């Protein structure tokens, strides 16, 4: 006999969910492996996830209400308190070509489903009009707001971001949300009201703190902390009056250019798989959760689809108990969604494969031994699984990621060898002649590519994932809104060496008038990293080739990397004719400086700096100072992207055998705080 009891109907739902997670359910057979006798309650009352039915989303814009209902049921089994929906009007198109129904109809439908299961429905409502100091625009916003909240059968909380998206200053924002709270409470009288300071610059943050402290608005429940917040969670909690609760709004779906970038990520992953890949991060997400757990009273995770499906379930269980081992959650995940066993050997487990996907992103791609092991394990499971298990989109997601990782590794090894061979040909240009050397190098770069079998498997899995989960892994094939929105199938064939740059450079060299000039230009290619004896080179953004970068606190102590150097990559590719060393860069956020430190220099020599400034297409004025006092260059804007510049250093700069470099950007900025980006640095002894 089994008894599931709860303090209320939601408690019974959670109890049933616990039972289902721990039962072995298979065709015609149900087994409870161990007797159960326990009482449990969640540590945090709010354990929620955002669902964005909008064009940008990599999945949900193609879902029907029955698909949303199944997702709600699955998440409820693991213990969510509710879900957050994005208002039909946000920083996006009004519609998506993949919509099975209009946005308003679907948002209202999700609200109705959440009410059906007794779960909270939360509304994320960005204020998108141009100027809320204009009374006419305020009235128009209130009219639209009332129309929406009146149509929704259930709203338990309203979340209004200050930015990301939005752009309203603190004063007009608070005035507007106060009036919206009055409208909301006519239809949903118990709904709580939350705002954020996302996107605010320094002066706006100070205004925000002052308004909360002096006005103490009674209609406001609390503040949520999310991406693009220049003041840390700790700082906000210290400066916001204690009467206001704080919630966490963590980004669990992005891997770079994001709130929690993958630390020291190989730039080939960033270049190809992008910022929104299938990204189970059990170790990182657990660290993030536990790092901030003392500051908040719950969370609503920011997501853009099902690429972060595993992370949602990890956060849900951590919100119930912060001590939950991620291995335990993945075991429950595997058992509930795929069954108690996949294949013949019970020691070969899907949960292990999901866990080790994260290890495939640790360290250099070329030498990572976990990548082929994970793929081999998943391929073994696939060969032994039932058709139902093989066609489960969660299994397909893990296999797609493992296949992509392995394909990249194979291609990188082959294409790196191609480039080494090409450079070897160029090194002999003085003996063979410039034209023959370039011809031989071009031939080496056109050697047969890596095995195409994995590429075909990747394509097949992408088709299956769109059919089974509507995951949009390609713009042209599946209607994704952009490559950056998880459509990384479109980047699976990007060159992983400098082939395009080299061929373009060869074309330029061939047009030079004399053999001497051609040989000198070829020598520059061959000696790119070491243009002179004793030159010191850092490829910033390539974790294994930036020994002089001052890393800072590191991810474990600083998950948001407020005081940690971040390895990033530009929104370009090698197909655009950029070198890999120009595409990747190091950066730091807000006021934290980007720093390099050299030791063991020859105090009797003078040096010059060569720097490649490259990164995102926007440019910010950067200032470079040596040893704390010597201005190498004042604040200057990059003149091109990329741009390589040189500066002579006075002998005093290295007189003690050390050199410290520090890049700064303007103080007080808001938004994401990015833009202090440096791609390459040479320290070259002067002749």
C-alpha cells in the first residue's frame, strides 16, 4: 500500500512526482526498487523557469499547447512551483513563422494549464515603449497591460525588468509599475510585484537605491537579480532595504557573451557551437546555485528553449534541497524520461554520459580524452536502446552534443595538421621560390577533410530533434531566428584553421612586384607569433596560449566573472577571412581592468608592443597604462575590426625586468559591461 499525502493539492502533486521519479516504469511493469517512508519540503518557495513563446526562442515558438502541458507535467514531477511566460510584446518580432497559434492565445493557454495543475503563473512584462515620461505613452501601455492581464486566467507574480529588454530610468519605471500593479490587482489581487535593475548604469543604480530607501513603495514585493547587472548580487542585497525580498534570475541557457560563461572555453567550441548550444552543466550550475543561495528567496531561470533542459531539472531539484547531488538528479532524469535501463548492461548509464558532456568542454579540444569516450558510450546505448528510447528527444539531444564535440575534435586535428604542413611549405620559400611555396601550401590546405560519417549522423540527429522537440538547429532547414539562437548545425563546417585568411593573403602576395617583397611577406606569415628573436606572444582568448594574462579570481570564486578575465570570441567566423587568433579575445567587465604581467625581461633592452584590437563590431575607447603610471596610449577608439597597432616602450618600463599592462574603459557604464576586448599582444625586443 502506498500513501502520498501533502499539506495541500500541490504538496500531493510533489509527492506523486517523487514517487514517479523513483519508480522503475517500463512496458507492462512497474517496480518500486526500495521502500519509501519520508517527509520532505522545499527550501525555497519559488522554483520556476521562463518560457518564451517568441521568434527568438530556439524551440518553444513551434510548440502547441499539448506540448507545453507535457513539459509542465514533467517539470512538476521534479518540483517546480510554477513557470514564467514572456508577454506577447517584447524585444522581438510580433510573430514567428513557426507559430502554431498566435502569441496571445498561447500565453493565455499556458496560464490556464498552470491553473489546472495548481502551479504559479508568472508574467514577465518588459516595458518597451520609447518614453514613459510621456503621459500618452503611459496610458497606452496601461491599456495594453490591462487587456493582457484581464485575458489571463491566472497570474501569481509580475516581473518587470529595468532592461534586457527595456530602457526606462528608475523614476519613470517605478511610477509606471505602481500603476500597473493597481491594474493587475483588479483581476489578480494576490499577485506579487517584482522589478529588476538590469541594464542600469552607475547613476541609475544610485537613483534606484535611493527611491527604494526613501519611498519604501508598499506595492513592491521585491527585486530580482538577472543578467546585465553592473552591481553584483551581494551589492544589491546590501543596498536594497531588507523589507524587499530578492529573487535570482540566472541565465542557464548561454555559454558565452552571457551571465555565466563557460570558463576558459576552447574558442573552437565558441566559434562553432555558439552561445546557445545543448549545454548540460551539472557541476557549473550546482556551483552557481550554491554560490548565490544565501542571497535570495527563490529563482526563475532565464531560458531560450530546450537546449538547457538538463539545467532546468538540476535547478528545480537544488531549489528543493541545495544539498542535492547533481548525479542523483541525473539518475532521476534518466530513469523518469528513458526508463530504468537502456541497453543490456545496467552499469552503462545515460546519466553518466550526460554528466561527462560537461567534461568534454574542459581544457583544450584537441587533447580532450573524454569527448570520444562520451560519444562511444552514447553510441553503445543507442545500439542497445529500444526504438522509443532512441527517439526520445532528450536522448537525441545528448547524442547530438556528443557527436558535434567529436566531429569538431576530428576536424580540428586534421585541419591543424593541414595548416602545419602549409606553414612548413612556406618555410622553404627561399629555396623553392615564393610561387611554388604558396602553391604547395594551398595544396596542403586542400587535403581531404575529416571523416564525413559523423557529419551525416549530426545532420540526421538535427532532423530528428526538430521532428521530436521542434529544436531549431539550422536557420535554413528549421526556421531558426538566427545562427546565434542555437542553430549551430549551420556552423558545423566552418574552417577550423586559417585557410581562408591564408588564401586571401597568398592572392595579395602574388600581386607584389618583386620576389624579395614576396619572400618577406611569406616570412611574416611563417613568423607570425615570433616576428623577432626573443619576441613574446599571447593569443588572448585561447586558454593555453595566454600565459601573461592575469586571470583574476576564477569561476569557482566568481561565477559571473565580475573580477575574472573572460575568454570570448567575435561574432565573425574564419569564413570571413579572420585568423583564429583575431577572432578570440580576452575581456573583463565594467570597471574591472584587463591586465597582463611579464617577468624575467632583459632590463638592458627596450621593447615595443604590438596589439591586435578585435572583437564585437561595436567599439569603446580603451586606455592602456604600463606599470600603473606610464600611459602607452590614451583612451582611443579602434579604427577597424580587427586593428593591429604598435607602440614603443621607454626603457624605464622594463628596467626592473617586469612589465604590467592594464586596459581600462570609461567608468559607470551599464548594460552587459562588455567591450574591453584584446585579441593578440606581442612584446618584441627592439633591435
